[in-house]
C-alpha cells in the first residue's frame, strides 16, 4: 500500500471516529436543550394551572388545551417536590399515543391541596431533533466524501515530485553519462531529498570512475611483470644446458607464476562483476555456445573416459559473450575435474533452465558454501573461485543458481528469469 493510501486511510479513520463522537455528543446536546425547553414550557403551564385553581372556587377539572393535558388529584400532603419525567401522551384529536414529557407538583388554594400532573407532547421536539440529526449525518457524509476526494486526487499532486525522483532512482545507471537531476519542489522535504540523492549519485559516479580506473591500471600493472617473468622462464626452460634439478625448480616457479596470473585475473574479474564494469551485452544463442564448449572440452573429457550427454533446446539470452564464455568454461571444467573415471556428464537446456549433472565422489556438499570464494576440495588443483565467478555472473543477469546432490550426481542448475 502506498504512503498516500496509508495517509488517506488514517485520516479517514480518525475523521470518522472524531465525527462520530461529535455526532453522538451533538445529538445528546440537542436532545438536552429540547428537553429543557419542554421543561420551561411545563413550568409555565404549571403556573397557569395554579392560577386556574386559585380563581376557580369549584373543584378543578381535567383539561386538554394546546397539547397540554392537566390532571388534578386532591391530596392531604403538605409538601411535594416538583419533578419532571418522561411519560406517554395521548393525543385525543388524532387518537394516538405519543412520547411525552410531564411535570408533577403540589398546588395550594386556601385549605385545598391538589397534586397536578401536566403532560405535553414531545413529538414536535423529537421531529426537530431527528431533522437536525439527519442534517448532521448528511453533513458528516459530505465532509468525509470531500476529505476522501481531496486526499485521493488533490493531495496526490503533492507526491508527484517524489514519484518523479523514484523513477529517476530506478533508472539511474552508475556507468551512464546522464546525471541525476534534482528537480525543485514546493515541499521542503522533497527538495532536501532530491539534494541528498543528487550529492550521493555524484559521489557514487566519482567512486565508480576511480574504481574502474584502478581496476584497469591494476590489471595492466600486475599482468605486465607476470607476463615478462613467464616469457623469461619459457626461455630458460628451453636452455639445454640446465641440470635436471634446475629444470624442476624453474618448472615449479613457472607453475606458481601461472597460478598467480590466473588468480589475479579471477580476482580482477570478480571486482569487475561486483561493480558491473563489464557491460557489452548482446544476444547469444546459448545452445550454440554449449555445443561449442562440448567440442572444446572433448579431449579433456576423453582423458577421463567421460560420456557427455546433452539435450539442448534453442535459448536466446542477452548477456556479455565474454562472461557467458567464462561461466560455461567453469561449469565444464568443474564437471570434468570433479568427476570419476568412466563417469557421466548430463547437460540439459530448455527455455527455463540450464542444468549440469555429473557423477563424482558421493559427498553431499553444502550448497551455501560451494559458491563462496576459495572453497575447494582437499585434492583440488583449482583456485576455488570457479563457482564464485559463476555465481556472480548469474547474479549480474538475475539468473538463479542452485546446487543439489541426488542419485549419486552433483547437480548445478541455472534458472533464467521469466520474461514478462
């Protein structure tokens, strides 16, 4: 749910609660005022009844005048506390029963004492209260409707700068030339947000440029002396005057430098992948790429008498040909290096997945560990970075990579993202 929707929901709920409480209080207040007005009318009618009793020498009679119904009861009580109460009023003209309000008091006329009960209809005041309540409900409903429309349509305009900033953040490319544009806004918080993002994007671009320059320089500066050393070692190895022990030492040095070179290349590639410095994507037929790798690794597989079975469907992906070549190289070399003599390699490719399945030592490896850097078996001659490179390449293209051990086979599966 969007922030504006949360705000609209909260404001409507609070408004409904406040208006409902206010409506209840308002209803009781109007009802209290109407009741007080009826009581004042009854007090006036009581005064008229007292005047009627004092001026009438005969026994006072019950009367019904202007919706005032008076009943006189002779009593011997000397004192009586006046009280007002709700009761029922009988409308003789329309012959129906209505809600009423009554007053009860003691009237003295010489030696005579009468308890008088005067009842009036409260139908008119009740109708007035109902009309006022209905008007109040209509006003509340109208206010809530206006509040909802205001929050949903008018106030949404205040959020346009925020959504514009969000779209720019989503399309921001650290390697691109376009800069983040901090658009001005009437809302101070949005202006501060845009300024902060602008400064942050400028720092990110500067650090990206520095890192790219460092990576390229480091790659060149490290590879040059290693290449010189390898060249000189190649020359020494060809020297026929070397003793066998000297040749062995030089060969060991040669192997170590070769390993250092490959390690340097792998680490630099990881840095480039972590920072998405390789951006030469193109359309690649993955089936053709896998078939080409099968041919390249054929002799190496034959040296261990491995049988490669492939079931390949056409699959087009958009990626760097260089990175896909590294990914397939590592998957093939991993499946061959860790396989058994006379083992099998099964390769399945369809629209959704690329699966490598190979026989090997019956050890269920920990899936979370094998993709970490420098994780390798005790007898492995590799760098321990092959599957790490595969994992990082998959992450760059949002491929989902998984490992599992089933039916004495080690299975690495790469799931492609769904095309929406």
